[in-house]
C-alpha cells in the first residue's frame, strides 16, 4: 500500500493495487506510487484527491435531487483522473484480469 502525505507529513490518501497476486512487492509499490502521483497531478494535489474522494463517497447516500452541479463536476474530474492514473499505474505490468487500484482517504 502506498500512502501519500502533505508537506506537513500528514497522510492524505492511500493507494492499493488489488487482485494482482503474482506481482512482486517492489513492482506493486512502484505501480501504486505511479497511480498516486498521476491522480494528484490530475486533480491539483494530494489534498484535492482526498477532498474529491470524500465528496464521491458522500454520493452513495445522497438522493439524486441533492447532487449539485459542483459535485457532478468533481465526479467527472475524478473519473478522468482515475482513468489516467490507472493507465500510468499499470504501465509496463501487462495487467491482470480483475485487478484494480483502491484509493482511500486517510483518517483525520
């Protein structure tokens, strides 16, 4: 698992490559780091990744009529960033059916 941090060394989010059992640990860590860097770059920084992730997680319980245009925009930026990050993370690995990157915000 790869954990990011702000300049103050407070973790913002973690990335874990899941369901790729044959991948050596050092390759897994590099893939997770590539994913995290690309995600942060696409969204404007590590704190923005954590904010976007928390916003998206809040959508699970939100009624459709309460989803604002701002939240929709965050969701679309997240999806675009996650696709770019997955491509960067899997670069050179060849892929494994069913593998994915899991991103979680760090606890406050």
